[in-house]
C-alpha cells in the first residue's frame, strides 16, 4: 500500500437530509448505484492528543477497499496526504508510521483514543466519458472515546472526495449544490475531532492571527514569524522521512529562516537561550545540507552535460556525474535521517517550541515594534552594503569569490529580516525584501558556478585516473567560468539601483 493526496469537503446533515440530484452539476453526466460499506476504525494518539492538536490522524480501519493503517498529514494546499499500510497486527503500529509522527510524539506513547463505526453509502459521479470524478459518501457515524472518560456520539455527514484532477475542478460546484440543499460545512475537519468533542487543545505552534501594528510588542512580531517557520519545519519533517521532492530543501530553508531571524533580532532574546537555538539549528542545517547540495549539483551538472552537442561529450561523463552525486545524495539522506531519528534532535525540538512561545524574553522585546525593529533591520542592511563594498575591492580569484558569497549570506539575512517585519511595515519592508532576494539570487548563481567549477575539477581528476578523457569537464568548467563572470557583471550593473536610499526610508523611522 502507498499514499494518496486527499482533496475533499465534509458537510454536516440532519437525519432527514436528502441528497440533491448531483448529475445537474455542470461536468457531471451520471451517478453510479449506491454501495453500502461497513467501516470500523480505532484511532491512536498520545494522552495529550498531540496528533489531533496538530491536524494529524492515525487510525487502523477495517472494511472498505482501502482497509489498513492510515496516517493523514496536512498538506501544503490545505488538504491532506494519506499514508497507507497493510492491516497487520491490531496491537502493533507499523514502525514507519511511528517514525513519521516521531517529531510530534517525541517519546510519548500512542494509545487508542476513539473507536468509530461507520455505515457508508457511497456512489461515484462520472463525466460524459464514464470517467469517475467524485466519490460521494453518505456516512452514519457512531463514535466512542476510549480512556479515562467515555463519550458516545452519533452523527451523519456527507463527504465529497475528488477522484482525480478533473474531480477537483468540479468539487466547488458540487459542494455548492449540497449547501443549497441544506448541508452545512462540517465544523470538524476530521471525524476524530468531532468524536473527541472538537476542542482538543491548541496546536504546538500557535501562529498569531489578525493584523499587527507598530504598537505591538517587538517580541510578539518576531515570534510570530518564528512560529510560522517552526510550524513549516515540523510539517516538513515527515516529508523528509518519506523522501518527498523538495522536502529537504523546504525544511532546510525553514531552519535557515529561524537561525537568521534569531541572529538579526538577537537583542530580543535571552542570550543563552538564543545561543542554544542557534547551535541546534546549525546542526540541523548541516544534516540537511549534504543531500540538498548533492541534489542541486546533480541537476546542474546533468543540465550542463545534456546541453552539449554529442560530439563534445567524450567518455562516460553523464554516468560519472550521476554516480558521484547520486551516491552523495543517498549517503547524505541516510545521515540526515539518522540525525532526525536521534535523541538530540527531538530534545532540540522541545527547546525550540519553548523558545518560540516565550515572546517577552527581554525588556526590549516588550517595547513597541515601531521603536525597535527598524533599527535591528537597519543593521542587517548596513551589513549587506559593507560586504558588497568589500567584494568590489577584493583581490581577483578566491578572495573575491569568498567575499561575494559573504555578501550573498548578508542579503539572505536582510531578506528574512524584511519578511519578519512585513506584517507591521507592509509594502516598504516587502519591497526591500524583494531587492535583497534579487541580490541573494544573483550572488547565489555565482556561488553555484564557483562550486560547480570546483566539482568539475574533481570529476576531471577522477576521470583521468580512470583512463578517461577530461576534455568535456574542461569544456564545462569554461562554461561555468563564463557564467560566473557574466553573473557578477550583471550584479555590479544592478547594485546601484538596488542600493537606493528610497527603498530604506522606513528603516530610519
């Protein structure tokens, strides 16, 4: 069994509710006969409902075509991804599912928290070609909580689930037809939450809702941004373990944003606690960096090789590139997983959550944002200006490459600082942040050229030692050199505009 991406809508209905004729929905041509299914599920969570509080669901369900263990994870588009495993032993949760929720449970035992029995009357809506679009499930649910207190409840709900992309497109119209017939959007996104009484407590990371003003405490503004990035980091953790595309990158970026923000706004934090957070984020970034860097270099080198005419590729160049970087990525991914499964990482997550929740660590953090944050962001901006100037006067070769890389890191820090304060300073901060991103991207391309050039040299040496031609590697190195020079020329030409004072007036109050 594998995984699926769920796109669905749930509705509460009364016992007398009658389904409307959904074949009238534009794009729907027919509806199948009704199939009755009996589903029996036991849901698992910690005593303090850590999974439910963070919108994860773990159950073992019997009945239906997909019976087995199901883990539902929130997805980036607001829907859910469902990981499925075979039914197996009712008393043994599959090890890989335990691994996927480890960042949430952090050593706390999972136990049965609810038992749900559902009588499902399901039918499929199809288009004119007979292709299935949406499954309509009319569920009569009986739920019983398990533990110190037993609560029994029953309800009826209608669930619409898109079968494919075409079904996703007509889901809004189908949902509208149900609402017009008297169905109400469900007050609980999952059956378990309704069984538990809806209120299961707050999520581990609470992101502030509503607009912020300059009168808000500086600490509250910055901790709001830290909360967003921490939530992102935690959501990416199981996707890294699943080797989902871009998950390592997204988790690494969240860690970088956190670390950079703590650096830029460090006067708002207790020094010892901030240092501890910095150390933990550095370790996490290093663990994720190896597989991500190998992934980036693999894609870059393959594009470069494939862009060459056939006669210019002498020897097994592509095979050597793949063997080198795929091996690095595999070893790096294994090392990263070992780190994520270690006690050090899980302990750090506890520390990070406590740090992010404590918004008033210093007296400065309790002062108005309008008085505090522009000055701290201004330091990041000045740092970028100094580093660009240093790069302009650095000696050619490695010293200049290093100086440009340092300028890139300063641009990244300014960009993240602007992101953090945009809820208060709006378009002005966002515009400066976009400029910093432009600097980051341009100098990032230059750094990628520098790294690729060095890796080409290593590959050429290995090829020579194996008795292969190094001609193609020299050709590709020359192309990287030219690209690096061109990128710096473009950056030098654009920098005066990016450095204009009018983009920075808000930094001076």
